[in-house]
C-alpha cells in the first residue's frame, strides 16, 4: 500500500528483475549447448591456449587435463598419489579428476559424451572399450603405441585390439581368471587340492565331495538334501566367472573371430552346457537364483559358502580380507585338453575430441602409467590387478603375499582370451544369459536354450553391424 | 528458449495492458515458467523427436520415422513388459484402495491410541525402498529368510519367493501395498472428515447398522476421494520403477532387474535398460510415448466412467 512513487519504483524494479531472469535463463540454456568448447579454451593461463601447432614447442604450454576414473574406497588415495607425482614430473599439466562409483561413472560418461563435455581421458572397463570405440568416441591409439611402447614388454595390449588390428586403449591393469579353492574346506572333506592337470570332470567329482547341506551331509551321501545347501562346491556367475571359461575349454564359444556372427548353436556348447546344467541340477554349482540369496554375486566364496570359484585377480582382495585359508591354480582343461582363461583389460582410453596439447598430455599420462616401474609397483601394491608391465608382474613384489600361487595368474596368459567383447557386448550377454539361465534353472532343455540364444544374439549383432 | 517465454506475453496481454499485479504475478511465475519450458516441455519435445530417430546418446540422432514404433509392436519383450505392468496394476490398485479404505474407516475414531496406529501405518511410506529391500530380504531370502524357516516348521516346502517367476509379482504387490497403504489411508481419512456426522445420525435413528452405514453413506460420500486415489495409484503403478529395480537386484546388476527371467520386467525397467544400458535412446523414448498414450487413455476412461459412480458434495 505504498505511495505512487513507491509503486512506480517497484514497477521498474519488476521489469528489470524480469529481464534479468530471462537473460540468466538464456545464458543457462546457451551454456549447456556449448560448454565443452568453452571450458577447453577458458582455463589455460597462457594466452596461446588451444593452439595445436604450439604443442611441440620446447616451452611446454600449460594444459588442464580432465581425467575420469571410477572410484573405489580401496584405490582412490593411491590414484591421487600417482596423479600428484605425475604433476610434479609434468609441471605444465594440471590434472582435474572426475570420478564416481562404477555404475554412475559410466552413466554420467554417456551423457557427458552426448553433451561434448566428456573427460579428455578416462579409465574404461575392458568390456566397454569397443562400445565407445566402435561408436566413434575414442582416439585410435595404434600409431602412438607403435611409436612409444614395446608390445612385448606388456600384458594385454592385444586384448584391446579390434578385428581390424587397431588399438583403442592401453591396459591400466589386467584381470585374468584362475581357480580359487578354500583349503580348509578341502581338508575338512579330505579332498586333494586341485592341480594344474584337473579336467572339468575332476572338478565336478571334487565338488560333489565338497557340497554340503545344512545338516552337514555331503552330496555323496544318499541322505543329502539339495534344497538346503549350506556350502556349494563351485560358485558360478554369468560370463567371466561362469560359463565362458567352460564353453571355450569344451571347444565352443559365442562369437566368431569377426565378433559379428554367433556360433552359439554348436555341439561343443551343448556338451559344455550339459556339464553345467548337471552340476546345477545337483546343486554342486550355484544356480542364478541361488546367487540372489547372497549379498552379491561375488559373495559365496569369501563368505565361506563355496569351496571353489572361477575368479579374476581382483577377487583376491575379498578373499584376503575374509582371511580365508585359500590358494589358486590354473583353470581346469576341457575334454580335449583345451584350456581357456578369460581376460579383462581395464584400460586408459583417450577422447577423440582431445586434440593437440590435450591429446599429448593424455598420452603422457598413459606412458607414465604403463612404462614407469614405480607407478606399476605402487598400483600393484593395492592388489587390484595384475600389473601391465611384464617385468613388474614377474617381480617378487607382485608374486609375494597371498595367495601363495600367484604365478598361476601369469601362467594363465598362455591360454588367455577376451570375452568376445564388441560394441554390443552387454546386450548380447544379457540375451545369452536370459536364455541359458532358463536351462540352468531346469525350465527348458539345453538345445532349446541354445537355439533361442543363437537367434536372439544374432539379432542384436545384426542390428548394430548391418546398419 | 527465451523467445518462447516472450511468446507467452501477448496472450496474457489481451486486456491491452498488464496491470501492475499482473506484472508481479508474471515475475513470480517466471522461474517456474523458465524451468517448465527448458526442463519439462523441452525434454518432452526432445524425447518425442528421439522416438522417431535412431539415437545412441553418443552420436547425434538420425531420423528413422516410425521404425522404433514398428519394432516395439513386434517385440515380444515389450508385450511381456506391458502385460507384467498391467498384471501388477490389476493386483495392486484395487487391493491397496480397498485395504486403505477399510483401514481409514477403522482408524477414523476419536480415540487417542489410534494416532499411534495411524503413525505405525505411515512409517513404511517414509522409508526408502533400499531399506525395505533389506527388511524383506530378511523375510524372503530363500536361504536364511524367516518365511522359509516358518514354512519348514509347518512341514511345507521352502519357496524361492522373489526368485520364483510365478510368485515375484504378487509378492512385490504385497510389499508395495504394505508400503503405500499409509499414504492412501491419509487421503481417505481426509475424505472421511468431510462426511457430515448428521447423515450417520439420521441413518442410526432409522436403524442402519455399521455395514449399511458404510455401504450406503461412507462409500458414496467419499467416492470423489476414491476416484482421485484410483487415478493417482494407476498412474504411479504404471510408472513403478524403483521398487522393482531395487528388489530384483538392479543395484547389483542393471540387466538382472525385472527378474527372474523378465518375470517382473515392467515397462519402466524395460525402458531404462534399453535406453541407458543398451544405448537405444530412440527406442526407449518410443516406449515412453506409448506408455504416455496408454496412461492418457486409461485416465480418459476413468474420467468418463466416474459419472456413473462418483458423487460430488
């Protein structure tokens, strides 16, 4: 109820505020469109920022490198420590980290890529490298690798090579699977520890003696109740720590070498799946629904509910933390003596949009990570992954500690292979699982599951590759 | 974007000049308008466009016309997800509405202790699904859950509960009713407060019993509230995501949500997996628009039907 003057003032204030709001809104919307370019140019201190031609000048220009990685409580401190050391060595490079827990990291990354504001380089799960590479998001690292890295010195470079021989990433650490076994459980059941000569059938007959119901009766006992298992012979989960190893060592597999054709409906796969289904039917192996009653799919072995597991290197962390009395050996061989150990090479990849000085700085980081013994040793000390550099992997620093037979991880490289990883990997794995899980639960016969999986997986492949 | 905000002005200016209250009003709603246009209308239109294109998030969308819709209607998983959603809704909405009404009537007395009961029924409403997942795991875990221990005690066979394709949706519905009933009960309680007590008194004088009063007075007089509850819960059930995602293990592995073997795969989970796990944002947008059309039609049907049974005043 103020005077006229007051009202007039208010009016003009109102108009001013309104226009301010609109301008802000305009700016906000404009920003979301072009912020990628803006932050690239805006933050360098030197006036000549962003010039490609200046990259090679002796007086290195200042670069801000945005580095993305999925974080974990175990490794974040070490990562920061290594980043600090890198910045001391390369005073012109400032690293800005962007990290979040695994699932959120990749979800955010996808939207960042859409908005052209993705990090300059990031740590990719090995199985996701082709997803980004084949969709044109990553920089082709082939020339840089040829020029700066001696391939024989490193594990796993070839695990990121695509069907055309191009490299899209440099491994940050290697995951390779072996057979884990709980010594206490073997001792209790008076079963000999697994050896390198084991076949899958040997494993199954041991599993029979190690699977126990809640009244303490083993599966070999006629009174054994398979509806009340307290200890499984072998815990078995999805592709990496489940069926892929068995399929491949039985001579089967999922995709051909072009990674665009399904080879699922084969007699070898049928034999392998029969082997698995029989084990699950007798509850010697965990079925997919058995796993749901655990805190996580990885939990049965460290929580002492399974005597054996197919496990990648990172699983030593939980096993050690649970203070299990365990060891590892190479995975069993198939009926024809074939062996297979799945590998996932989690890798550093560079954003295609990171050009010039940023691209160079990103490659510097990768070189620092892969070539420097100190970095490799520091990272290996976390126990998360097998070091990429062979000399470090073969050193006593890596090979000492639990489990005793760490050498098994290195020996497994001889028959290691990827998980038929391509651009639509998560999707075809999903389709494959949908179908064979039904066979695992005894709902459909193996033949039918294979046939349907074959059709559905091929459909997923065709949709992406035949476009 | 700001141009569109400007575009709204002439419409309001019909009275030739906006008086000062009008300007102030406009100023006050500007933040909301900007938010609405940029983040609601903008995304809506974008998703409509995406639904007609091949869009993998990582690369710009390519126009493909009706391809996504054609694929959708030929995809058996879509029909399965639609059926699961409908099945969930058919079980959930009537069950929750009827139970909440009974509960509200029972607790609509002027007794002090009853406040405690109302509070007890409202507690699950404010708990997060993650917490409820752990609680229900303690009960329904096939290995060490209370439910199976109980069945075994009675000499019955243990069940796989949420891992059983036939049990999973009914069980999820039961848990959802348990969690949601307090909220609906509060809405009904508010409706019951508006029923004049003299109507009940008149009925009592005429010799009506409790059941007759409920049937002939309470039910018709709160039919407006019931209608609101039905619409709201149908829509929210069609959009159900969090409960099923969390309780069927989506947090552990996004592709296993909706399990076992897609037995509890509802439309929203299907949409999420297609869009975010498999980078088919165009296809996922098409699912969203089909869902919108279904919900729109359902609501229209409910609005038309309400004339038959809803009494206002």
